[in-house]
């Protein structure tokens, strides 16, 4: 069971905050050691958490038919996620059982089989080894013993979760509501790499305390500074960022109010994913750590749920996408990179998160707990 508020209750909470000049507050402050953003030992522990926790890999909508696959690194390991002929999504280590080469390059596609480019060993969508060229040269090699190595894949709430090793927790699956609907259309992905620790990047979307100062000419003219609703569910949380135009709802009877277009919902899915419902599109962001000071971003973009406001044209959707990607997101990225560069100054031994940054504190508490269970 989840305990997220209804849209109508969220609207009421926002009006309460606006009227009282308040925001959702946590109960404690938190001191996070700077060492945790630069330590190689800590970084390896975090990778282990990512491998032993169900982590959101991609939206189900990105795998629409049999043979649809996404191949990329997850927690430093090459992984393939593919929808089989039976409709079931499976995940495999992207390594041929002959000599270990990746059986497909990174990216998205649709295929009836995976053929290793080195020696053409061929695998079905279920991971089973189907063909060994020159099989007479491999006496005693049983195909049934040489399929791709499978890891756990689960579809829930419109998302595909992958657990690579023995789990230490339920991760984001705990108390997971339906995040996406089957009617939402997937329309592509983008990716890039930044020179910043993955947690510094993640923290930029976990609080609204910075809206006025960092996004003064981008988001702030449309949004509110330090006015947020924060709701936890398991290790995850949802943070609501209201637009100023939500004030238009005050004169509408409560039962007729619609929140679509009035807020941005950002669902932080432990440990390294967030799913945002913006004005005209929905985006899933996965932050894959490369090193303590480098992160690979993966964006999976979809239309919003039907019925949440007027149907938008692709042109309107792309305009929304470009504004978020090219304006507001650039400011967040630059901030995280600047913080990473400052770590070498040793000016800070720790970062202090306040009660109005309770989502970040929630995240760090669960990450520390997961590391303690390794």
C-alpha cells in the first residue's frame, strides 16, 4: 500500500503553504561527509548497493514488442534488457559465453536474436544459445549450459527493474504505486556524461530551496521558491514543485480542480532514478555512476497520461522537452559540476542539509542503511 496524497489534497497543501509562507519540513538536519563524494572505497560500496537493489532500468513502454531491447551499462556492468516472444521482459549480462564479447552494442533496437560479432555465437530472446558456428570444433560443449547469464528483471508500475546480484532490500519496489500507464507513448532517449558525482546531480532535483537563486530567469518566473510537498513511500519519495499558475484553481470548486499543468511531480526512486511528470511530457532519468567524479545520464521520454489536460502535439511536447533540457537542466548540471570541482579545495568537511531539504536527508539515510547491510 502507498500513502501518496490525492491531487486534490496536494493542491490544498500547496495553498496552505502559499498562504502561510511555509513549506514541508523534515524533523532533522543532516551532515553528509564530503569524503562520501570523492572516496573510491565509498564509490565501490555504492556500486554494490546498485547491483544488489532493484533499480529502475527503463520504462516498460521502451520495450513495446517482442525483440525490443535496451543495452547499456548499469552499475558499471553491460546489461541487456529485452522483451521475449512470450511478452516477458528479461535481463542478461551482455557477455558472450564463448569469449566474453558484448553480443550487441549499447543502445536501443529490435532483434530476433543476439549474434556475437566476434564469432557469431547466437542467442535467442530468452538468452538460450541457439547456434555455434563450426560446432564440431567444440565437442562436449552443451548449448544448454552456455546461455546468456540472466539477472532478475521485474516489471512494476510501468517500469522495468533490474537486480544484478543477491538483493539486500526491495529498493524502489517497496510501496511502488502505478507510475506510468500503458497509454503513455515512448518517443526516444538521450544521454550524456558529466564530471560530477552521481549524488551531487541527484540532489539537484530533491529540493526546491534553490529555485529562485539558481533558476532565477528560467524556472522561477513560472514556479515558486522553497514551496514543496514531500511524501515518502518506502525508500522513495515524491516532491511536488508548484507553478504560480496553480493560483487559478482557487476559484474553482475543489472537486472540479485538475492538477495537470499546475505542478511538476518528481518521484525519486531509490537509489539512482527519478521520474518526473512535467507540463507536457514525462521523463525518466537514470544516473549511472562511472567514477566518484563522473556520471552517465540516461533520459527516457514519454507523453503524459491521457486525460491529464488537453492532448498535446509532438511540437508542443518537444518544446517542453527542449526548455527543460537546454535551460533549467543545464543550470542544475553546471551547479553539480561546480560543486565537484570545489571538493578539491577542502573548504568543507561535510555538507549540511536543512529541514527544508528533507528529501535529500531521506535519500542519504536509506543509502547509508543499504551500505551497512553489505
